[in-house]
């Protein structure tokens, strides 16, 4: 009876294979890693500098020499929470807008993408082309009509005035339609033979297979609405109704600015985005890889 030997790769060999992939010389590997590390450092330095200043007591005038190591003190954050009485309300408002828009787009854009990708109805291609054409219209030219519509509906100075326009972006429909179009139709036919309705096909076939695309859409939508500044600045006036970006900007004084509070507010505002990306990063990266292959 013959035995099969399974060769085990040592951790050191795995590390060498990771650092220097096959077909890459040592010099090219060093140059590649140096470029990647330098690019990563340049990309992450602004975020690092933001948290360093947030954790270092700073008042009106920031030091001329950049601070590269934090003092690990929470003075700025404590002053932010005690001075800005609406800060927690700003965080809550931003979460309501960002999560509400994300949930809407995840559900509606998946259904619309399925309809445009798999169903046949009169004018399908013309309607889809019209929707895609709206992506070429700059969002800023729609602010005056949006403001007039919200004023007539009595929504100005409320979260509805910020949330309702956030649900009208059609990029998610385009993204989901392009992804669902690549799914094999045989799976839908098998589900219908088993007795599934159209909603059952979407729930049991389309949604499980489209999780990477839905996660990518959720990240894009959440980040876009969390960082949105100009339209919330126009749509709301009362401080307690500000979103976080508008609220942090309002902390800047006319004659003097407490930069410590500004840094602390911006640092805390970046935490939900980071947590949201870390939560969905596996699906997001899967979506990027699937999109590249297809």
C-alpha cells in the first residue's frame, strides 16, 4: 500500500513567497515594496496627523511645527463634548441620513437592477439609458429645484429635506444592473420551476449571489451621504438639525477658531466610516475582484 507524502511549506518559505512572488527578481521586489509602502504612508499620513492633533491639547493657534506624536490626552474631545451641546445630535442625524439612504438603495436598487437586467418590458433600454444619462448632470445644478420642491413640501429645516434627495441617486441601479446581468439565467429558471415567485427569485437567488455588489453599493452610499456637506448646509438652518459635517464646520469661529475642537470633531466623525468599511471590506474586495474578472 503506497503512502502519499504531503510536503509542508515552512512559515519562512511562505513569507519569502509573499514578499517576492515567483518571477520577480529581488531588486524588483524591493522596488515594488518600497513603492507600495511609500504610497501607503502618503495616503495614511493625513488621517494619522488628524488623530495626532485630536489627541494633543491645542487651543486657538496650532503649532508651526507639525506634531508627529500624540500626547495621548482627551482634552480636545472632552472640550468638544462639553462645548458643543449638539454634537451627539449631529452624529445621530448623520447616522439617520446615511443608514436610511443606504438601506433604501440596497433594497430599491437591487430590485430595479434585477428588473433592468432580467425582465423584458416596453421601453426598458430607453428608460435605463435615460437614468444613466442623469449621472452626467452635475449635482450642483439641481440644488435650486431641490430647494424649491422641499420648500413647497414643507420639508426645509428637517432631516427629510436631506434624506429624500439622497434616495434619488441612480448610480446604484446602474451598478446592480451591470452585476446582475452577469448571473446565469438557468438559476432563475430552476427557482421558478420549484415554485418561486418573482420576489422569491430575487430573495433566494439574486440577493445571495449579489452580496459583493450590494456590499460595495452600501459602502459607496454610506460614505457619500456621511461626507455630504453642501446640500445639508443649504437644506437645514437650526443647529440641532445639522449633520456632522455641517456641525463640525460650524465650530469655526468668525474671529478665532479652536483648532483642537475642530480636529477632535473631524477625528470622531471619521470613525463610523472606518468601522463601516471594516465591517463590509471582505464583500467589497470580493465585488472588486468579481467586477475585474467579469
